[in-house]
C-alpha cells in the first residue's frame, strides 16, 4: 500500500550538515494506490492523492501444495470509482488507509485484527488435522498447553 520508509532530515548546503531531527518519510514510489507526486490541499499543505481510481482494490495470495494453506489478503483503493465492500469476503483481511485523505501521516488499518486472523488460521489448521484423523493428537496438545499455563 505504501512505500518503504526512509530516514530523512533537512539539509543545509552551506554547512554541509543536517538541520533538525531525523524523521521517517517516504517517496511513495512503490505505493499501490498513492501517487508519488503529492498535490496541494485547500490550505496549501502537501497531501497525498490516490491513483488508479478505476481499480477498487486487489487480492494477493500465495501458491502452495495445499490450497487450504494459502493465505489471501486484500487492499482497498481509498478513492475507487466503485468502492468494494470487504464485508462481501468476510474471511479475507483487507488493508485500507486509517484516515483519508492522508495529510501528515500514512497509517493503515485491517478489516480483521491480527489476533482474530491468527485465531481463524489456528482453527482452520485444527480442522484439517482432525479431518486427517489426528484429532487425538490435537486434543493432547491442547491439554498440555492448558496444563503449562497453570
């Protein structure tokens, strides 16, 4: 969604030294939905703007030997012409901008929190193990985990 952060500072060409504190920035060169050329907002401040408005979002998944092990993630375009409702695919976590329009800081949010995604993945793994006839092993591992917490 964004681009890798860079450590940045203001540069004084007369002294050849940096002025002020270091801070994180990005040039948005690798951003999926943000243009690397910011525009001026109504108050004259630089703001990021979206690109590829005809694209509502995308799905990204890996390939593997077992289709049940493939994790799929999505990302949403903040200014899509036809926004996609991620509730149509409730088991897929979608990333979006925490606040839009972006002004001073680029932050992201997920439709499914990480802890919930981890719990769903763990439940799916347990179901596959039980389907493979390893239910007793799953129960034993759970008993040991509960005992170690006491």
